[in-house]
C-alpha cells in the first residue's frame, strides 16, 4: 500500500545524511571546505524546511557534495526527464529549466550555456550533481548552517521574503480556523478549493478537496468523507468535516503555537513531508508545538501547515496539512 511505502522510506532514512565530512557548500573555495574537512557530523538536506528522504546517499567528489538529481529535484517540485542512451537529464520547474549530462561540466540553464564546478557522475544507476547547482539551476537558494550542519534549499522564497508576502494572510487563516469562521476561510481559499491531509505525506489524488462552497458550510456539511488512511492500521479515515476538524485540523490551539515557520519546519517524524513537491511554487506556513508532556520526550509534537499558492496574482489558501508523530 502507498502509505506503507512512504512510512518505510521515512523510517529508514529520516533525512539525506552525509556520513562523510562536509564538502564545499558555500562559494568560499578550498579554504571553506578545509574548515569542515575534519568534521564527521552528518549533514541534513532540507527543502522548505522538510528533510529530504532518499534510498541513496550523497557523496563527496572533487570537493563538492553530490546529490541524487531526481530525488532533490522532485522534492523541489520539478519534473525530471532522463535519456538513458545519452545519460542526459532535463529538469523543468516553472520557468526554470536545465539540461546536463554525466561526466560533462558543460550544461544549459534557461537556454544559456553554463559550466559546473564539477561534472555530474553516475553511481548506483543514478545521476548525481553538485548540491548548489541542484537548487540554483532551478532558481532556488541554498543556505548552509554551520552549527546544525544543514544545507537548506528554498525553491522559491526564503523565509524572510515568504513572511513578508503571506504573513497577514496566514494570520487571518489561522484565526479563521480558531474562530471556526468557515465563511471567512472560504473567502481566503483557492478557487478550486482546499486539499486536506491528515498526515505530513500529501496525496492530492486521494485527499479530500473541499470547494469554497462546501468549506463555507462548515459543520453544517454533514457528509462523511474518506480523508485518507490511519497511520499504522491503514484503515480508511471516514468522518464528517466537524469530526475531522477536531481530530486532524485544529486539535490543539495552533494560533498560539510557539513556533511559526515560513518555509521552515520544526517537525521531524516518521512520515515523509512532501508538501513542497505536492504544491510547487507554494509557501508553507507551519504552526508547531514541540510537545506537551515531558515524559513523552517530544514525540507528542503537533504541527499544522497552511499551504499558500498564487492564483491570479494573489496568495490564497490551497492546502491544510496536519502532522504528528505516528506509529
């Protein structure tokens, strides 16, 4: 089953981790690499705050961190086309596109020739490319946090810009949920409705989408929907909107969450967080509680993610994703 596949992937690899020394992330040259060459602290790669999961690990090559092209690109919401005979990949994300080949430092980005720091290489049947180009080649930004040994990729907006863009909308939406003002929430929503996911892994083909009209009905909408599957048992989550709201949307007072992240996440559970992939070009606003009971050592954390996308030049609410530690 699909939920088993993604749970196993998350449990076996909570993040893309480099068990070797950190390679050059910033553009500081060999001196920057040397500064980290004696460190054996693992490196985590995140996209919009979510740890990237993979069945293959990056590796160090010519002083650069090489990452699996398809996994990182798709985590950013890009589409990858692979020509096996030519060992060439074409990656497209919105208005950005690049084409490159194994063992070739020459590449093409948005129609213009570019030269990579080091050539892509094949390993374990996968094409690996330099980490920095994997983000910047698609118009994204890479940031390195030395203290945490994290490489953060922002496909579109950095946290500061994202907060400027959608801060007021997110605040209005979270308070509409607090007030159970569904008419107001509907007015803030995408014309095609809002997708609801009970856990961090989003499947927009299976998750329930409520139209603006149905959302405006709020608890008066008594229809029983199949919202997805319970983690652990795999049984169908069948309930009306009011029951779902209290269990998988506003089950704690997220408007008072101590952490609010714009394209940043505090969650690290055993379910894949694929929101950036599912909602390309979005801003994800996470409301997070690190936990409630000391004896649980933080595994009783709770998060609610509001997914905001542009529609006709305006930011609108497109998704509501609940997340928590699961069995």
